[in-house]
């Protein structure tokens, strides 16, 4: 059973929805993203992860405190 957060079928961008959401005072930015399931494996352990990819329009300064 797969989680609903990782969509198999892409959602097409709807400019009307994007503009409506962008005009909400609580929204500071909107960015497309992709998710993909993966397995990380070391000689001792194995774990499932969900990777999230962001495109070049994303301001990565928001994540700078978490990146090494």
C-alpha cells in the first residue's frame, strides 16, 4: 500500500488555481515538486524513504540551515 503523498499520476498545473492561491495573504510562494520512493541500504541496515525534488524556481535559502 502506497502513501497518498507520493502521486503516481502527475497533477497538471492550473493557472487559475495557482493565481487564486498565490493571492492569499498567508501564501508566500508556490513551487512545483516531485516525489519518489527509494530504499537506502548500508551493509547493516535498510530503510524506505520518500525523496522530494524541487525545481530551479525554489529559493533554497529557506533550507540553508538544514543543508550540509
